[in-house]
C-alpha cells in the first residue's frame, strides 16, 4: 500500500491503538486523538515513530475539537487519505434499569462523533480519493433488550450507508467495520467470554479496507470470534 495519512479518533487504547501501531509499522503517517492527556502521552511515548505520529487531545463529540484535529493533521502531513471514526464507549447499563446520566455522553460520542468527523474530513478526502471508516458493532446488526448502546450502533450502521450515498459520487470510499466480542478495556470489567478476539484482527480488517485498489469501495466488514452465536 502506498504511504498514506490516516486520522483515528479514540486511538489511545483497544482497536484504535492497535490500528495506529499496525499502520505505523507499514510505513504510514498516523494522527490519533484521545480525551485523556496522560493516556495520550503514554501511548505516544510507547509507540514511537515521532516523525510519522501526531497525537491530539480531543473529544470526538466536540465539533471544534474534531475540526481542529483534521486541520492539524493536514497541516502536519500535507493531506488526509483516510479517517477512522473509532471513538466510542458503552455505558454498561440498560434503559430498563440504568442511569440516564450516563447516556448522553455515550450517544453523543457514538452517534454525533462519526458525523462530526465525516463533516470535517470529507472535503480533504475528496481531494485524495480517500476512505472514511466507521467502527460499528455486531450490536448494530442484532437487537438486544433495552440496549441503548445497541441503538447507537444501529445509528452508526445507518449513518455509514447515508454517508456512502453521499461520498461515492465524490470519489470517497466508506467502510463500516462491525466487531463482535473483542477483548479490550471497552468492556470495563463487564466480563468478556473466553472466545473473545484480541483487537488485532479488527485492526487488520481496517488496514485491508484501506488497502483496496482505486475504484473499489469496500462497504461492510463483520468480524465475530468463532463461538459467538449472536
């Protein structure tokens, strides 16, 4: 794959961090965002490649922060070839028996965040014939009782197709990657089944989407671990 510039939101841990490291190992230029400054610094120090890695403190649900992250990436590396809307989290409760105070940040990050990134990145991606990648979830393909997180990922599924219809006429590819059970800190101690996948296969799927030849728009990839029935 020709060297590219890729911006990944929420990339200080989990799938985002593994994707950033994989792309850096392949010779690409990578910009990452994270909300926690200390975690971002730790990631940057551990990852290396300071000449090809840019880190920025930014909340994916904040428009000014997102616009600034895209602008700074282009200023640093000269262009933007791909943007990965990876930032997201799960409140861990349900509509039936949950804490509504936790819901607004989750909905804003998981639904508004990808839309803000798309709005900021699409003009730059049109210049490069680039790619927009949204990280969805199997929870956005299968319903479960009173699961608001699942509803946010159903929104991501719809957003990906909405964006594809808009972007394809502008020479921009849109890919939705739907992980199943992945063993990351995302689960916040909820208990991950023993068959859960590590983050690396999802990172490889993102790389695969970015590696498609000109004129190919790879739209949906769903990655479950063997043994996950839902």
